[in-house]
C-alpha cells in the first residue's frame, strides 16, 4: 500500500497527460497508455460529439431511445466493439454529418501496427488512370483519379 | 487558452508507486484523464462535463477511474480539481478503495488551501 511522509504542495505544470510520462522509467505505462489511446479513438470522438453538443449521457440516451447505462457502456468500450449503427445514431442525435475515410497508413503507423479503427487494414489497390480510348484523359482528370485512389470517402 | 495540468507533491509520490506496482491501472486512469482533458476543451461549459469514468466528490473534486482499461484491474481513483478561471486541472492524488477516505480528506484540505490562496 502506498505511504506518504511528506504532503507539502510543490507543484509542476504540464501541458498534456502524455507529458507526465516522458521519463525512461515511465516507458511501460506510456506504451500501455498509447495502446489504449489507439484502441479508443473513435469512442472518444463519439464522447466529444456528445460533449460539444452540451448533452449529458441521460439526455443523449433520451434522443437515441436507449438507457443512460447503454451510453455509459458505449463510451467505456473499445473501438472494436462499436457498430456502424451506433456511430450513425450518435451522429443523428448530435446533428453531425458522418463520413468514413479510408486512408493508406503512414509508414510510421504501419510499422507500429497502431492503426486504430479509422484506417483500413489492407492498402487499397491504386486506381488506374483512364485507358486511352477514343477520348483523351485530361491532366486534371488523371490527377483527380490519383487523389481519389489515395483517399476514398464514403458518405453514410 | 488551453487547459493545463498542475501536480501536487503527493501526486508525484503516488505516481511513482503506481509506475512500479500498478502500471496497467495508472495507464488506464491516465487515458481517462486525457479523455477528460479533451472533453474540457470541447465542452461549452466545462463544469457540466460528465462521463461514466468521472465521479463527482464534494467541494468540486472529481474522481477519474480506470474503466475501459481492461479486466482484472484494481479499482483506482485519480482525484482532480478543475479551475475554469485559469483553465488549470489540479492532479491531487491517486489511490485505490483502501485509501479512498484518506485520499478524499487530503483532497478536501488541498482544495480548501487552493481556494484560500485564490481569495487572498
């Protein structure tokens, strides 16, 4: 059990929670903190949508037609436990537009394996520029095809 | 102005103990603290922020728990006190069920001192 010999208030200031874990001996905690953060990005985004709308869990539950306990459970779950239906319901209740983005993982993210749930597991097959048929593809059409291959957006 | 964190010496001591003895609990509680910080930034009124991992105590003290950090974790509470005027979140102490009443007493004394300092 923890003990205290001195309870004087010498204080230090930090700009973020992660800054509390910068020493080498904090590495184990830092790694677990980062893993938890990566597993709850979407859940946290839902919580922030509710907070920005100024709603309590009970108020959101009333809008979504479920219990406050259900909202509490959703907001303490992992991204992997969410369904598209839950995300849609949050978006509707907080008057938010919903878009799902599939992005190619950056090299650093791909190496660490910490993709989160917003990024697809397999990289996409790049979309090819239009084949030369009778019509000539303009430079801007080729550019937009390449951009679309890199970033695909699905509106729900 | 963004919210920042201010620690007490007791928090620093407790954190050391948790880093060595209960790193998983500490990571889970800090993840929830990070979520709370983001909610403070996003909320139209920071004092109305609510969540399943937040437990209001007396004198405006809030306990952040380890929920969502996985199963088989010891019940852990990180006690914080928010000052919206200076956008400061004071990290008071961290403990478990066994130390709960002593922790809350310490938090109440600390918050009283903070308020007295403010009044002067």
